[in-house]
């Protein structure tokens, strides 16, 4: 049964990647002979019963080509759930989807979040909006829980020591924050009580706060169209994937969000805490986190050096 679950999870991820590439306007993809043999070996039932169904039809093997082109055929898009309909994204021809258009849509989303009546009516969030930052055409979207006091003061996600840690991580990956997209599920700092005596202390967002904020994050992702989403922490994973589970269970599973692969990992703040500790457990947490980042790099096609692969060897 475990083997079947692994195959099903792999096929679900593959289907999501194909679906995403089709939305990007890609009509064909190149398959190596080895990849073609692996796909042909999968049982037919797994090819038809996955969460994101897709049919991969290989062209004639005898064609004189070095690789086989697979035609992506996906069923019609299912109706959007009510939570998605709350912030619709205009449908435009792919050639018109320029960076200027993406920025225009993101600005509209942030304006809507700022005036979000559902968020305001909760009475549990501060007033200052902390919008996303980074490259609107990025291949990777990083999602945190909610702003802290430093993010609130700078109006930028992942500020202060957490931001410095994230910058170190991005540098180790061979990129920087200007090249990725950084956002939070909840765009306002959560209050403790009435917030008058909160100071710099924080709390994770509650279910109703995440539910009110989720339509806008969905809209952001739909506009940016990344190749992978990195989710920091189990709280965000529960909100974004809309199901419960431990961080360990989220990390070990294969997840899709609107057809986009999702990698769930430790929050940078957790890495900061374990850095002050010694012993094998602290090293193991950092190793597991780095393995997750390598997975992300592989998903989006970033080059990975032998040094990067061997950081914890």
C-alpha cells in the first residue's frame, strides 16, 4: 500500500506540473527515453484516478528524435469554489500577461485586502497592511504566517532577524529576495487581546483569520503563477492546503495548490531558535530544511552544485 501511495503522490505532482505548464502556454514538453519508460511502466489506474487528472500521450517511438514530445491534455477546469470566486482574476490572452499586467493585478489585490471587510470585522488584527514583496514574475513564492512587529513597522514581509536568516538561505540557494516572491497568508499582524499591551510579542493566526485572508493569497498565486510554493510552518500549511496535520506529515507528503507543487518546511524563526542549541537534533533540523530547499531548486530547474548537494554530507 505504501508503494501505491508513493506512485499516486508522484503522479499527482506530475499532473499538477503539466497543468501548470499548460496554463503558462506550453504545448509540449521534452521527455528523455528513461522518463518515457518510467511513465509507461505506471499502472493505468494511477494514471486515471489521481487528484489532478492528466493524460500523457507519447508520440511514435520510431520517430527519429533524441527525445519524445508529450502532448498535454487536461480536462476542462472545474468550477471554482466560493472562496476563490470572492476575488476573481481577469482572463486575458497569454501574450497580454505582461509584468505590467501582473503588477496591476497585484496592486488591485492589495487594495482589496486593505479594505477587506471580513478581515476588519474579526476585530483581532491590527490595521497596518503588510503587502507582498519581490519579483511578480518569480518562479518561487515563499509564504509565511502573518507579519510581526518588525514587518508591520517596515511594511515588508520577513524583516528583522528572520529576514536576515531568509536572505542567508536565498544566498545559499543562489538567489536573492528581489528574484523571488515573499508573502504572508494573513496580511495584518494578529492582536493579543485588544493589543494595547502586546508590545513586540506575536501569536500565530487563527482559523477565521486565515479563512478571511485566503482568497487574496489564492489570487496572488494565480497572478504570479510560480513553479513552486514554499510554505513556512504547519500553521500556514493547514490554512493554505485547508486540512490539518503535523509539520512532519506535511513535510513527508506531496502537495499541490491549484496545480502548483507545494513544499512545506520549517519557518526561518525555528532555524534561528535551533542555531542557539547544540547537539544532533539542531543539526538535523537544519539538514532537513536544506533538503527541502534542494527539492524546491530541483522543481523550478535551478542549477544545484555539488557543494550545495553536499552541505550536510
